[in-house]
C-alpha cells in the first residue's frame, strides 16, 4: 500500500498521461509549477511557456495522436519534495496516417507540494527513438 503522498504523485502521473492522450493541455498545465523545467537529451532546457506552446501545437485534430504508458518504478517523498523514477513509452502517430514513431526510456521527475497539492517541478526524460512496433 502506498502512503497518501505517494498515491497522490502516482495519481498525478496517471492524470498527466490521460490528459496528454486526450489532448487536454489545460489539465496538463495545471499539474506543474510556474517555474517547471523539462530536460531533454540533446536539447536546451524547456520552460513552462515552451512546453505549453509545443503542447498547444500538438493538441487537436491537426496535431499528432500521442499515446503512452508510464511504469512508475520508484517514488520517494521527503517533506514537501519528492521524486519519481519511471520508464516511459510514447507512441506518436502523425495526423495524416503516417507511420507511428515510438520513443521510450527512463524519466526522473521532481515534485513539490504547494498549498497541499503535489506538482511537477523538474522533469528529466531520456527517451530515445525505438524500432517501430510490428504491424
């Protein structure tokens, strides 16, 4: 059984995944701090504004369909800070029916508790391109 804090963090991750799948940018944005930072391999750090702009471009019928799964492997809580380590798999299907792209790899996320609510504060994902799934 998980502690209340760990259960809340796991629920945040599940909500993030479901909202991303649905193209619900507003819900995703509500799950992060104002000063959130995203670290991606080979790219500069991404701010909240950068993330929001990219997410809005991808949302809706004109953007790609994004689906994925996050296998949370560890959650550690220390006061108002916590981290989660997970394996993330993301499939991105172009809107015009092109071949889907698959990215997967480890993710380390740092959360902080603000006004009694856990929010994503830092996220480092090491997703790399994977071989396309067999048809």
